[in-house]
C-alpha cells in the first residue's frame, strides 16, 4: 500500500536522531498509527511525503484537487494517513474512514510578554505605587525625626527637660533620632528588619506604629502578587475567545492558504466568520503552512504587533505545550470535526480500515499515541485562560496610605498634647519649687 504523508508536527516529523541513533527518517503520531494498523491488518506499505506540500483542496474553477488527494485521485497513492479533516466536500469525491481523532479549530496566540528584564521584581506594583511607598518612607523618617526633635518627651526634649542641668546623662543621645537615623529606621522597617534606635515620644511611636502597619500590608500584598507572577506566567490578554479576536483590529490573524479551513471561513455565513474572512483577505494574512504561521506567532511574543493563527486545535495544543513556551491557545474550540484516512472513492480497503480504526479507538491505543506526542514540558495551554493576579496599583492600595497619613495626623495631635502636658508640668513644678523656697 502506498501511503502519502504531510509533514506537520506532531503527526509527521523529520527524525533529528537519524541516522546516528535511529534508522527511521520520519517519526510522529501518524507513523505510529501506521504501525498499529499494520500490526492489526498485516499489510506492507511504502511512505512518501506529499509531492506538492499540500493536504488536498479542490479548485472550484477546474474541479481538480491538489496535494495528497490529487495523488489518490490519479492512482499515485492508495490511502492517506495524515491529519486530514473529514469534510462534506471531500466525502463527495473520496472515501474517508471514521474519525480516528476528534478535534476542532482553535487559535494560537502569543502569551503576554514576560521579557526577562532584570527589573521584573518590580512588576507586582505599578510605578505610582512604588513612588508612593518611597514618598511615605521619606515622610515617615521626617515625621519621626520631627516628633523626636519637638516633643518634650523625645531624645532632645528629654535632655532639655532634665531637672538637674549639670546632669549630662542624655547629652550624647539628644540627636539620636535625627533625620538620617529616622529615615534608616523607616527603611529597615519596610524590609522587616529591626533598628537599634526607636522613638521614645508617644507621637513618634504613633507615626512609627502606623508605618509598621502599612509596611506589613504592603509586604504581604507584594509577596502574594510576586508569588503569583512567578508561578503563573502572565498569559492573559484581552483576547480570550474567538469573538474577542474578531472584534479587534490590533492583532492580525490568519490561517493556511488553500485548505479546508480557509474554505470554511469563505463559505460560512454565520457571524463572525464572514467578518474574519474579510479581515484575513484584506490584510493577506494567509500562510503557506502551519510551521510558518506558528513561527509568526512565536516571533510576535513580547512585541505589540501580534499575530494569531487559526488552525487545527490538536496542532495548536502541541505547539503550546512544547518549547519555547511563548504561545497559548484560546481554548475556544469551534467547528468540531475529526481526522480520517482518505482513500479513492469506492475503495476496497475502506471498510477494513474503518474497522481497524474503531478497534484502536476502543482499545485506547490512539488516545495513548495522542498523549505521547502532544504533551510537552510547557504548562497546559488551557491554563492561559486563567487570569493571574493583576498588578497592584495605587488606587487599589490607597486605603493603606490613607491609614498611614491618618496615623500621622493623630501623631501631630499627640505632639501638641505633649507640649501642653509638658508646659503644664513645668508650671506646676515651678510653683512647687517657689513654695519650697518660701518655706
């Protein structure tokens, strides 16, 4: 039996280990399927790649077929065992077996670019939020230093308010909490590190306390968002369904030229297919083969001008599951169909192959072949539909800063009260001193 093949991952691929480690020139799911059919039906076969590099599409003007179907029609081949769609048009001209694998059409699109920048650790927060944190750090340092300087119960106030003016006990520490030290105290608090110098005035401690609360919340939010960012790659774009793709103009999309998929878009009158076909035709986004289309999708990774490929869901899943892991599928599978073996019309082999395909499907052999060849090291492309944690913005964290500045306002009130209490205490002490002097 002469078997034409169409080279396409993961169905038919050149063996990179040939001839050093293997004597097989071609490998893939379809090659394994041929071997399983041979074991079941006991036939000899020869294989060759499609002569013109096409699956097989009909030219309506000349009513002729190209690709592997041309070879079948002109007795140059006996059965095509490839990723060939079962369509009504093909069934009119050829015999096709029952589906050996069910699938549909899906869209392959580049993931959101994780550009490998050395500053990716800054991604959990947006720029205004980082600037706000820096500003609050400076404000906290300044407020704590100010409270320490002005408060009668701070380091400087403690020295000035000493009863015995000859006592130099607190002289060395009167400038302990200056601006530089206060700023360092605020910074190390942000990093959850301790400081040898702390505020002793109530007003300064209130500022520091609210700053500690802000730091704890920010640190928890940053840790959670960074973990999500590193664990789940940012696959999310605004395009999540086929309708999203059809309703936008920025991302170009196309499919294979001269295939049943192109015919489907051209002849299907249900929305959004006519609009999508018009879009593809006007921008000339059709590609010669899937390899070119997939490479265009991969090349658009990390760039604003993206390209999406509409094609066989099995191939798209394979491409998403294998390196370089920069693409994902929408998972919005449409136009459900299946792969079948194609033979000449009224071929004597049709029923035999039909029964063999049914046997292999029921035995789970084809399912195991699919797992063997489609699964890869990359995460399941369907996980791209899960939107990871969004970048935290200043608006989303505004309440935390309001809390801090509310605490700063309370600290100012306490500072004023400290002045009043200190003044009252001084007045009372002076009176007592005068009374003692009289007596």
